[in-house]
C-alpha cells in the first residue's frame, strides 16, 4: 500500500495518527520480523512520518485573535487580541 | 351562679390548659418546613442562642436557633433574607406564645434554583444528552483553539499562558459575558457561531472549543446552567471542553460537554500536549527507527557474507568429476582387450572344471578317499587299543594304593575307638561306684532319723490315747444321767401307739387302740379302753364316729 505513492501525502494526517504509525513501524523494525523489501519501504515511510511530525511540531506559533461579532450574532471577522 | 349551673364543662387550671395546648401543638406540627423572611435578627444572643422571627406579608412567628445547632449551620441567617427553615413548633406557656425551634436553614432563592436545576438535569438526561456515547474525542494536537469566555480577566490570561507554555497555537477568542442576564444566550450563540464557521473560510474554524469561567456563587454561574447553553454545547460538532467555576462547582454544561476540566488552566492542559516532550519523544523514535533499520541491514549483510563463505568454489565442484573422466578416457582403449582376455580365461577354467567332473576322475577321487579313510581307521584303532592298555595299568596301581590307605585308615580308626571306649567305661564305673557310696550313706542317715523320730513319737502317742479314753468315759457317764432310762428307773413309763410313736396326750388314745408301754425293765403290749381287744383297731373308730356321744 505504501509503495503506490512514491511521495506519500501526509500533510492532512493528524499528528497523533502519524506518531502512532511511526511507533508501530519502529517496533516492527526493532523486532526484525520484516523482509528486506518491506523493511526498506516501511523505513522510508517512517522517515516521512517523522518529518511530518517534525513539521507539525515546528509550526508552534502563538497567534491570538478575537472574533468580531456582527449584529446578527455571527462572526464578522477577527482582530488581534490585545489583553 | 345560674351560669355555672347551666354547664358541666370541666374546669382547667391555666397550667393545665397551657399544657394541653402545648401537647396539641407539638403533636400536630412535629416537624415543619416554613418559608419566610428573617426579621429582627441581631446575631446570636450572649447565651449563644439566636432569637428572631420569620414573617411574610400577613403573619409572623417567633424563631429560635439553639447554640448547638447554630454552630452546625451551613448557612447563617441574615436580616431580611428569604429562607426556608426546618424545625419544630413549641409553645412557651409562661408568655402564652408559640415559636419554631429551627434546626436547618437554607436560602429560599438558592433552594428554588437548585430544585430547578435538578429538574432540568433530569429532563436532559432523559433525552439522552448526557449519554457517554455522545461524547467526542478531543483532538490530540489542535491547530486552532476556540475559547468562549470573557475577554478580560484572569481566565483568558491563564488559558493563553498555559497554552503558549505547552504548545503555542492559534487561539481564537469569542468574547462573551460570563455573568448576568445575557450570559446564557451569548455563550450559546458563541458555540453555534464557532460551529457555523466554514472549514476553509476567512476565519479559521477551531478544532476544539473551551467554554471557561472563573469561580463564583451559584447565581454567578447560573448562565451555564441554562438549558440553551446545555443544548448548544450538546449540539456542537466541534469537541467542547467545559471549565466553569472551581472544581467543586458543577454546572449543567459540564454534563453535556465532551470533557469537563476542573479549572480553565486544566482545560488548556487537556487541549494541547507539551511540545518539548513530543519533540523529545519524536527524536527518540527517529533514532530508534534509524538504528533498527541499520541493525536489520547489518544483520542481512552478515547473513549474506556467511552464506557466501559457505558457498563452494566452482573449480572444486568440477575437479572430481573431471578426474574421473580422465581416468575413464585412459582406460577405454585397453578395456576392450582386457574384457576379451578375461572371458577367455574364464572359458578355459570352465573347461577344466568340466573335465574334472568326468567318471574316471570321480572314480580316482573316491578311491583316494577310501584309502585315506582306511588308513585313518587303522591308526585310530591302534591308538585306542594303546590308550586302553595304558588306562588299565594306571587304574590297577591307583586301586592298590587306595586299598592300602583304606586299610591303614580303618585300623587306625578302630584303634582310636577302642581307646575311647575303654576310657569312657572306666570313667563310668568310677562314677557309678561313687553314686552307690553316696546312696548308701544317705540310706543310713534316713534310717537313723526314722528311729529317733519313732522313739520320740511313742510316749506322746500313748498319752494321747489315755486322754481320749478318759474323755469318752466322762461323756458316757453324762449321757447316762441325761438318758430317759434314768427317768424310767424312777418309775415312769412311755406309751407308744401302734405305729411306734410316743403318745403325749390322752386325746390321741382311742378305745381299743393297740398300745405298747415301756418300763425301765422292759416293754408291755396293751389295749386302750375296757379291755376289749380289736383285731382291726381302726374299724371301731370309724363305726363309733356317729355315736360319739355314747362315749361321754
């Protein structure tokens, strides 16, 4: 399954899912129960997952906004929140 | 006077009447709950008891809280407060008054609110709004966090602070009033507003919502107990974390939220993980991944090498078959001739064996065998004879020797036995004569003892006999003096009946009865009565029976 897309698109994958998959790949490789071809492909996927998680963790930017509520009670827009 | 005669109603004393009233009142209002406003309360009296009144627009009742009860009250009375008091009605006969002795007191407003809240909870629970299967999972690492709270105050600051500490994120605040009349509708609107945001719209749609408020009184938190808030929270498609009041405060929204945090900072902790820990964990995983892959690869390389080492060299595989081939190639040209020669030799051998089986040859062989057998027979017979001779000679000489030995042994044996017998005999004789001497001695002793015993016994024996004789004589004399014969000698006689029985009474003597009289000097036969003798003495007795009167 992981062979089909050469560059798997992980951008939509939530952090926790990626982390869990990475953990299972590491466990599998550590047990050494995989064939050569599979070990290479899952290693590659593990690398990709690791990078994806890193990307998600690096996007640690604090942005605080306040919703501007319109007369109809709906959100009209946002403005920077100043305490 | 005429009035008293008109009625026979019993006459009470004041005390009796007051007592009866007291009993009646206390029995009828054993324990009551009464709602009213506290009036005239000035704190506990110096005695520690509290005296005040409960009133409403039309009536008033005195109230007492005893010192002991007052200390235990969760809620202390305040002047003018609407309360629900629980207690006992008693009377005070000394003043003709009655009062309530309060043991529990609660604010009427709160009680009503709580009752309303309980009712709402029951209704929403019945609708299934609190069901565990309605709860959504809160995302592990949200991109955007929507916070519904007051934009001012400690709560939002605490949340922002905690989130930026753990994992800086995009925080979107929907400002609401967290207290007062409009609180509930604003909160409900905010929840709906966040949910109605498009996923890819101008305003980022949150991945998780936090509804937060700091601690406060029940009335302060009341907005979060309103049904519209609870319903909006339960309808929210975005997972919702509630953090209203302190940990001990539970509001209606807590029952419908997907996760209840004890405090606003607690909510921040539930919503984002700690980034540094995740980075650490990820780094660890990455190195484990690389190591595991490397080890796996190295293991394969080692396995491959060892397999290669075990693989034989191609040359060595071929060398043996090649050697065999060369050998065969050399042998091939000579092999044909050798084969023919081998067969020729075999043929000539066969011919020789065939000749050997001819009748003449067989005859010669049989003759040879016969001759040889004959010779062996002669030889063995001679040997046998010789052996036999030898044996006879040997046996005779051995027999002689044995006989000689037997003879000497026998005579020796006889001699020995004789000597032993003689010895035994002489010992036996000596023993016998010794025994005889001993016995004779013993006999002699016994005879002596017997004689002495006899000599000692004789005088004693004669004495005993003399004594016995004397005793017998004495006894004989005594017997004679006591005998009836002495009585007879004095002139008495004994009269016997025919049967030989002594007659002791005249009555027993019948007329004509045969009698026998014994005197000292002899017996006389006699007949009773007039001297008529009867040959059948019993008969006259039988006949005379009816005429017994005649006898008298």
